[in-house]
C-alpha cells in the first residue's frame, strides 16, 4: 500500500503499519491502527481461501517476541528467551548470554582447524543442532551473524571439538 494511503483519521500514529507473520497454518498480525487491519481482512477474505486467526494482541510467534511502542507504533522483535534457552542447553543452567561486537573472532579461520578422519558422532550432532538454532536466530532477528553461521555450517559433517568450542 503506498505511503500516502496508509494515513487514516482514526489511527493514533502518523502512519499506519501492519505486520503479518505466517508459517504454514500459523499467523500473527501486529498493527498500530485497527482501520488498516479491517481493510486487510476484507481484502484477504474476498476469495475465502485464506483464514486468519486473530488471537488477541499476540506478542510471541515462533519463539520471537514482538513489542510495540504505544507512543510511536514501532514494532521491535527479539529472541532473547530463545537465545538464553540455547545457552542453557549447551552451557548448563548457569549460562549467561554475553553480547559481543563481532559475531566471530576475525583472527580465527575455521579452515585452519585440523579435521578428523572419523569425526565423533556426538560432536557432529551437537554442532549441527547448535548451528541450526543459531541460523534460526540469524534469519529471524540477527542477520548480522549470517555470514559467520555460513562459515560454521560448512563443517557440519566434519566438525571437531575445536569447531564446537569455537562456535560456542
């Protein structure tokens, strides 16, 4: 919808915003103006092929927490609880997530790590699980780590303890 058509008299904000998150048969609709939702639902329901489930003012969708600033209407997404759960799973109960400036140490090159002829299946499984969860985070809320995760996933079938320690 063009920007000039997103201004509604009943909207408390200068521009009406509508966010629709869809995954298979689950959906979440976030908005800052009821009028734009009504127009959207009317347009979606024209042919009757799509059914939207409005379950109130949803804040969680597929482990992503969505918060709306009531004054500005800005929507922010984060996965803090999911990231903390991943930290607890791989580091134990006392795990704390420490933010870093860079997603990976630039001085370390994964291709320098010695590869085993017969990698440990337990390490491969844990490494693949951790990489998959971090890719999920990268896709949803932290795109700045995607290049680092791409580098790590190249070793999914030959990861060593050194690779696992580095990704952690």
